[in-house]
């Protein structure tokens, strides 16, 4: 089966695709994963214009999620073993070998998927639900003769992680060490626990104030609060609103 027919078969099975530059990862000009389509006539025109294109998937629209195992250090076993040691299994028979030698484990969701990604869930492992380069792109290959019918239901830990409600430490005991817990430990626990939309401003103000009182340089505290907002506030505050909260606390701190 030629590459065009493979892509047509994919969209007939409910997947949404978009064109990518040959041998690359960037969308062809004027396209993005947000413009992914199932329009077969349009897809045929892509291949007429450039027969060697790569293919991208809009994962969210296709109700798919990918676990990306990096091969940056020519070592796939370490991230896979780390996941296994933490109790995070990858029960998928649909696996693709990527251009860089990494692995993409595909999963299907029976519920709507939000487009997002969690990079470095652990070292060497990214969780993707927005977009991905996929077979039959050049140098991407489905392993062991798997078909789309072999894509299994996504494990719950992946859904939780993409929703910022699971971290690898979930599998560790809360009190697995004998060290005494100090202020910094309590503060870090509070940060990682995060906050939802109901109390974001007060929570951010409290965390920023605690960072300052712990002796953090104000510039470093400001950088940290942006990272905290992006990763542990759901949904994150807009930058303008965040800066308003930070300035208020900083002014109060200076006047103390």
C-alpha cells in the first residue's frame, strides 16, 4: 500500500492529519495541527504538490494519546525501566519507531482529549495529546505489523498526568525516609499540590510571600512563581494578572 493510501485509510478510521515538510517535523507553510483534516480530496492535493511529505496527527481530535520515549542518549531501556519501577505500565501493542530512534506508544481514549503535552514527565518520557509526527512519514515505522485496531484504551495514570494530577512521586510512600521535615519541605509540598480556579490569586500571593520570607532572592522568586503558575495552577493566571498579584506582595514585603 502506498503512502497516500495509508493516509486515506487513517482518516477513514477517524484520524485527523496535516502535512509536514519532507523528512522534518514542521508543518508545511500555512498549516498547523489545528488545521488537521479528514478531507480526502485535500489530502490527495498535498501528495500531488509534494509526494514526499511527512504526516502529522492532531491527537486530540483523533482521541489519541502518545507516550514519547526519547533516544537522546541512545538508551531506550532506562526511561522504560524508570516508568516500570514507578508502576507506570505501557500496555500498548501499537508502537512506532521514530526518526531519531525513539518510540511512540499509542493509546486511544473513549472520552474527549484536550490538546496538551507534559514534557519530561520523567527523564526521557514525554506525554502528548496535541500533535505528533506519525507513520507513514519518512523514517517512522509501525513495529511488529501492528494495525490501528491494536491501539488500546489509555491507562488512567496517563490521563491524570496530562491533567497535572499525577506525578511519578504518586507511587512513592509519603514517609519513606526518616529525615525531619522543615519549612522548605512543607512549602514544596504545598506548591506541588497546586490549586484550582477557585482560589488562584490568594494561593499565588501566599506562595510568593512564603518564597520571599524563606529568603529567596526576589528575582528568583519571580521566576519561580511563573514556573509554579504554569505547572501547578489550573488554569494558570494570565501574566498580567499574575504580575499584579506579585507586585502587591512585593510592595507589602518591602514595607514590612
